[in-house]
């Protein structure tokens, strides 16, 4: 049996371990992907520390997989060996529950999560359900595709489904792993893009990414800063900080929307009075495989790319630690 190198979470809270595993064979409806890159996401902490229903250790984390199909399981006809593909958070669906029948695969009642329900991409090979595959377009390198399959799809898909139109004012709260992509997407979609972040030193980066305006939240509250600009049609909350999110709500226009894509651990505390004017609070999940394809196509068309730091697979523990400590600018990516 051929062997592969992988990084596994062996028990709750324990450091990731470099292990040797048998190269897995795909079953019916599955494919085997030869991994070329895998992003490191904050959500990988779920595999590290637990807390997700049904999670069992040991488990190989990683839901930002980019590579090539190495082998096909029985019944897979939509893909061929050698195809460039990626796999994100959405790791498969049942096709038969009510959300699936309505085409809402991301809300499948039996939905799988890559790197949680089954082994992910912190390895040289990964076996995944064929319905979780997204085709990687020409012009997108594997190391860039990885983060686009999570941070990219989350911000792109939420913005394009938010109802905002070209010329509207979109404020991006936080310039991090999600936010630095959200600023690029909003700008390329034709929005008046406002970056909200703490410190004047972030302004240069924000404008390089495409921000039209910058609000230093250490000098003025987010709400005040946005109201000075006429208010925001949409605030996209990309940094999981309850206080910062709540402080921005007052910057919305009367019928503006706070759209949350990064969930803080703490409760969101706010007055309901601002909602009387028609303001609303909404959340958005990432998306399914076709949404990931759309995200990457848009990036190929517009030149949007994540800013990444590369680590060899053996240094996954270091990459995860730096990511959790907010020391990566802006997405860590593992390469076998």
C-alpha cells in the first residue's frame, strides 16, 4: 500500500502531528485529489479543539484544498483525472432533503464539512465527494485558489447576494483574512468601498486593495466615520469582534444592512431602536461548489488575489499558531 504524509489532529486540544497514512482510495461518487496547496483557516480550530457534532479524532483538517484529480471512484462522470479542482468548507450534500431539493446545498440537513466530517487537505492526498469539487480556472495558481475557496467565496458570495448595486456605499469592517478580499471584491464590483480598521497605518494597504475611503476607528467611531461619508448601504462584518460590529451599526443608512460573515464568540449587544428605521442584520454562509467556481472565475477576470504566506506541510502547527495569533498577512497556505 502506497503511503502519504499528512498532518492530523489526534485528540482535542493536542498539537497537530505529522503522520504517515495509507493513500486512500475513492469510493463510489468520490474522487482522490493530489493536493498542491491547502489554506489554513481559523475554522480549522474546530478540528483542533472539537465542538462540532459528530467530529471524531484522529482527523486531518483543511477545507481550502487545491490540486488535481488523481483517481475517480465509481459513478463519477463529470470530472476526469488530471482536472484542476478545489474543495472548500462545503464537503458534500445528500440531494434528497428539503433544502437540497430547493437547490440550497449549503443548508443540506445532512451536509458534510471538509476536514471535519471526513479528512481534509493537510495531506498529500484527499478523498472527497465529487459534488464538493469546484473547477479551478486557468490563471489561478493553486496557492491562491486555496484561500479563495473559503475566505474568497464567503466574501464574494455574500456581497453578490446582498442586493447592493454598483455605486452603493459598502463598508468592510476589518482588514484581515476575509476583509482584505472583501475590499477587493467590493471595489471591483463598482461599490464605493470604505475600509474600517484601527490605526492610520492600515490606510495605505486599504487603498492599495481598492478602498475608496478609509476610516481609522481609533480616531473616530465607525458609526461617526460612516455618517460623515453619508452612511453605508451595507456593512460587511469580516472581523469577529462583537463590540466593533455593534459600534458600526449606527453608520448604516436608514434601510441599510449589516451583513455578518465572521461570527464572534461573544453575544452581539445593541439597541433595537436603530432597526425601527428599516435597518437589518443578516448573516451569510459560504456557498456550494458552483459558488466557489464563480468566485475563482471572478478573480481570474479581475485580477483579485489573496495575500498569502507559504509554509511546508511539516510546519502546519507553526502556520496554525501564527494564524490564531493574527500574525499572518493575510492567509497561511500549506504546500506538500
